[in-house]
C-alpha cells in the first residue's frame, strides 16, 4: 500500500516537472497562462527510487502491464518515467493525459493535452480529449470548438460526434444532432450512449413514437438505467402512464416511480392523474417524501385556481 501511494505521489510530482520544464524557466500553454517550473535536479532525485527503469521501452512496457492489471497509479508513474527519455514524445503525452482523465485529474489532463497541441495544434486526439473535458465542465462553446476541429482532422472520432450531437440538442438544433448521431453510429454501431442520446434527441424534436421505439430497443438490449428512464419519460409524454410507471419501476423504487410519472402528468396538464400519482408516491414511501409532498401541494394549488 505504501509503495502504491508513493508511485501515485511521484507520478503527480514528476508530471508537474515534465509538463513545465527545467529550473529557472517558464512555459506558456495554449491558453496563454504562465506555469511555474520544477528544477531538473529535483527530478533526478525523484528518479532514484525503488522504481528503476533502464529505457523508455521498459517504462512503457511496465506502464502497459500496470494498466492491464488495473493499476492506473503505476501506469501513470511509468508513463511519466518514459517521458524522461523524450519530453516531446506526443504518444506518451497523450497516454499520460488519458490516464489523468481516468484518475479524475481533469486539470492535469487538460494541461497535458495542451502541451501536445502546443507542438501540433491540429492533433485530433488531443483536441477531442480537451473538448470532452470542456463538455464535462459545462463549457459548451469551448467543447464544440475543440470537437469540431477534432473531427475535421479525423472523421473516425465517434465520441466527438456523440457529444457534438448532445451540444446541438442543447441548442435545439435537432436536425444537426441527428446527423452527428448517425455519423457516430456508422463508426460505433453498438454504442449504448449514442443510441440513448439519439432516442432522447427524437423526443426533444417531438418525434415521440420514433423516440419510444429507439429507446425501447436500446433499453431492452442493454438494460441501461438511463435508457429505461428516458423511455419512461417518452411513454408518459405520450400519455401511456401505466407503461411509463412499469418502466420507471425497473430503475426506481415504488415511490419514486409514482412521483416521476406524476411529474410528467402534471407537465401534460393532467391534474387529476398527477394528484393520484403523487398521492400514491407519498403513500408508498416508507419515510417522509418531501418532493412528492411539494408536488402534491402544487397540484392542489393549481386545481384550486
């Protein structure tokens, strides 16, 4: 356990060293921000550990082995050690960035992708990686910019097309979203996430029957909770409340299933049905269900007007 913790600590420290150069200098990333540096003499001391490697190839081999074993800490550590032999190796930099993504180190991942883009501004994998990070950070404009550049350079990046579809749906450009999802499915036809997003996009566009068919197909094949939830929303929007309730029950407790169904009945202005579903949600809940109580009070208020 101590060894693993040390590997993770050294990997992070070494990353800062390699990503920002030698002592007494500064580098400017693609966003124009200046970064402090770590002295080379300190890096040399850090390399004198119980994790020695004799070559870049050995470091990469050990990184691959650690990754296959599910040890992302060591995979990252040895990837950084491989970078010692060639700090401009784009393949290793991209590997390090992806490992940081897996670790949840979004800031370090972004910095590493930016280092690659400083060498090659049109590098598709790094543009995609940075675009996906911007998407996760709810920076839609930056995400769109980077992902559009990514697919312009490599039209096989199905994740970029998928997220571009989500972003287009967010702008209510559902026709464009459909084109992006179609392109993603041409490349990755079995992607559950793309199929779910495509179905929900048709719901947003008002094509409820197509959405229901597509979401039922992916839900029944994958049993993915998001697919079932979205299918329940579509069924309820169609007025198929009993079917919606059955679907919500697959992924929600009884009380939540009734509450979700009631919320869509309320949105559909079906006040009597909404009242019944919220009342049942309150009854089914073993503890006080604040959300259902608020929804029930809202229905009573609406009906009293």
